C-alpha cells in the first residue's frame, strides 16, 4: 500500500517537481494550493506525511503549520523554505510545532527524495530496540555488557585525572569523547538509562569546553555523581541471564543467515571440511562432487562465487565446467577460482579465458581458503560500505545491521587511516562520525571531497548533534545526508539503500553503454586510472588491448544496421562472460572496444584473447533479410610498464598495434611492434 503525502504549496514549478519526484518513488501525493482546503482535507483522510512550502494561496507556510498543530499534533511535517531563517525560528518550528525536517530551495532531487523516504520509514531507537532482540542483536547487547566495566573504569580514571589537572584541556575533551561514545553505543543497544546519563555528562563537558559552565567543585561533583549513576544504570539495564559474550565476529551470524554469500565448492571434500570453511569465512558453501550436479545446483540458487578443485577431475573438465557456469543466466560475471595439485602455467591462458581470478595450490591452508572466498565475494560487486568511527563497539552494531543486508562492511576506528583505506577498499558509501579524537568528521569529509575520485561518493554523517548548526556544517563539509545517534537500524537501512540505489542508477546511466552493457569511454578511463594508480603504487603490471570488429562498415552496408547492432551486442556479452570479473571492459566508440587486464602480462592475455577470437568466428549472425554471415576482430595489445608508463602512451601504442593487425590482414592480435 502506497504511503500518502499531503503537499501544500502554491508554486507551480515546485509542485511539479515534488509531485513527479515523490510519485516516481511510489508515494501517493495529494496537492492543495489553499491552506484552508488542506486543513479541511485532514478531517477526511490523515496522511502519513505533510510537505508544506513557504507561501500558500491564502497564508504563509509557518502560519499554516501553527494552525495545523491546533487540529493535528502527530503527523510529521517537512517544511520547504526559500531562504535561510534565523536560528530562533528553526528552533520554534522543530521544538514547538514538531517540524521534523527543514529543507531549502533549490531542492536537490536525490537528497530530498532520500530525506522524505527516511522520514516515512524511520522509527525511534526505542521502538526499534524493544522489538529487535534477534539472536544477533542479543549478542551485540551481550558483548556490550562484557566491555562496559572497562569503559566505566576508563571514564572514572580520566575524570580523576581531570580533577587533579584542570588545565589539561585534552583530558576534558577525552571525558566528552568517552561519554559521547557511551551514549551512542548504549542507546543503540537498547540501554536507554545508560545512554541518557552519558548524554548528561557529555552536555556538561560541552558547556565547560565552550565556556558556558565554570570548571569548579560543583561541576566536578556533578560529573562524579553522574559517573556513579552510570554504574547504577548498568545494574538496572542489564539482565543477569545474558549468555556469554561472543569472542569473534563469526559467532554473531547464524549458519542459516539468509544474507550469507553463496559459494559453490566443487570437489571431493568431507562434510567436516566444508563446514569448517563455511564457519571461518562466514558463508554458505554449496557443495558438489560432480560437474553435472554443480550446474544443477548453480541453476537453483544465486551464486556469489565458485571454487573448482581441478585435482578431482581432468583439467579439460574443470575448464569446461567454468565456461558452463559463466554461461548461466545471472552468472556472466561470476568470480571463479581453481584449486590444483601442480603448476598449471601451461594452461593459465585457458584459465584466464574461463574467468579464473585465483589459483590455489593443493593442499590449501584454511586461512588461504578463507581469504580466497572473501576476495571472490568482494569481486561479485556487493555494496561496499566504509564506516569511520572511533567507537569500535558502535561500528560493530552497524556492521551487523548492514552485513545482514548482504553488504560488505569495513570499519576504520582511527580516522587518520581513513583516506588510505578509502583508496584500497573503494566503498560505494561512507558512514562518517562527526566527533572523533584529533579531528572531526567535517575535516575528514572535506579532505575526501577535495579528491576528484571521491566527489560523487555518497557520504552520510553519524552524529548525536542534530541541531541546525550541526546539520548545516555537515552539508557545508560535503555530506549528502546525516543520521542521528542513537541510530535506529530501520532508518539506517532505509537511507543507505536509497543512497546506494540512486548512485547505482546514476552510474549505470552515465557509465554503461546501453547496447553492449560495457563501460563507456569516460567511465573506462576513470577505472583504468584507478588500476594504473594501483599498479604504480604496488609495482604491478597490467595489460591493455584495443579491439576493432573487422569490416564493420561492410556489415552495416550489406546486412543492415540492426544486424550490426546485434553483432556489437553479442560481442559485448561474449567478453563479459569471458575473462575475470576484475578485468575492465569498455566500448571505446563505434565498433571499437577496449579491455584492461589486472595484474597480467600481455603474453598470457594474448592467448586468452585469441581463444575469444576463435569463439567469435564460429558464431553465425543473421542479416535484416535472413542472410547468414560471420565476423572477426583485430586487436592491439600492450603491457604496463614495458610498453609505456603513462595511460596516454599505452593507448597510443595499442592503437598503433591495432593498425598493424589491420595491415597484416585483420583477424589477429598484435602485441609487438
């Protein structure tokens, strides 16, 4: 059932934008220009949300909200303002008249849509936590119970130090930080008494640091009293029958958790071995000893990766199985690994062609198997979330919530490391705390936004400071959204999903060629630049190939442009199914394609490309008048750094070799000259 939104607005342009935006997101929008008519409509139907602009046909928006609250105190209200107002008015709107969100024109459609969805889907932290004692959440609460005594001891020690050293401003800031973290984690785990008391300590320290409160005996007596209250709160909040705290993250997830990645393991393994791998990697292993059975099981589920043990079948059977798996619907980009008993350098080209990203020497150590599984899953393209927050226990709560939604989550508890980890992890979204030691989230956000690569990365602030000044500071620093602490998991998931979905759609529209599904030139160059930077940083190699479909103009002239489109589409699908997931594939323009092969030299890739060429020339195409014809391609292949250390020089050299291939009669890959 669609959520109902009442839009009260007298601006035709704004009305058209909001109705189109919210209607497109599945909401039912009812519109009134007159404030009186909008009020009268409430007696017939109560909406889920009200959006009101600054000026109506018969009254201003603020005056209308005042009248609204005389007859309706509950419905959430979003106020759209055309100009910045003084802080007192905003406080009056939010505190006295229950406006939950104030936005300013001109509206940013994606941001506004996400904010509206957040308002509609959000629940209070207490509502969420009282009804969410799942096994995972209970274990989180239990773990928090186990570390609370240490946190309280740290708090007492730093308070004592501050009393003895009142001039130590850093110690005062540390008291504030500890109370801030305790507030967020305790409240998010459902321990509200603890959270409220920690918030009082934080506010007292804020007042002292900001000069609003004198640092005297009365102040320290207050802090002492509140720390004592924390200990009393702990006794009241924590039940005595909680199970032992989990020692490892792997214990948090049930073996049957529906969010676990599905990994196909083909080979002769015992039940004990497969269970051990599954538990250590926190995945669901789908086990098969027979290639035919493996294909049937792959058809029956959604796979995240596959591992084929070549020691239990012939090499040809293993390669054939890999090709068949990658030909299944939805498995075109399935990450693959081979396990072998001896070196397979002679067959490595065929493995690359089949899409193998890893080769593991048997016997495989447990840790190597776990790392291989994690690497393959990461290649599958599940959403990657980076959390930067100095509170390790709070980040575990967020990790658990997002992990259960099939997201790959990495936490950074030292903000100084955020930028370097950002480069290596390449997240799709960043969750960033505001208050951290030695720096602020605002500063981290500005540094990230200063880099061209991360200017479009969705950044959501996690903050306990939800006042107007804090919200404005977040957006001024470059954030896309903010979430208040304590975090309500329902709202967190709603906002993260909205951000990820919008970014994915935007990137696909901007980055992908509709006909072939491959990266467009600009997007390919951006990905190639990242690959080039990684290769320079770690002294690695990669290969690059420019490809041209032979005599394509003749195909269009002889068999029709629709037939030409079918050739390009099929070739795009072919190179998506072949090679590894991490290899880059792009449409360079017209009938030209480009590929980059991560960490591989040109000789290995030449063999793999020739195998694709051998496949393509056997495929029959049909012209617009049912004529049968065949096509081939030519390619120019180069390697970094042997053929050039700059991207422009590599592409130029690849183009020169492509020209040589055409001069020599086409239907070939040239890697020298």
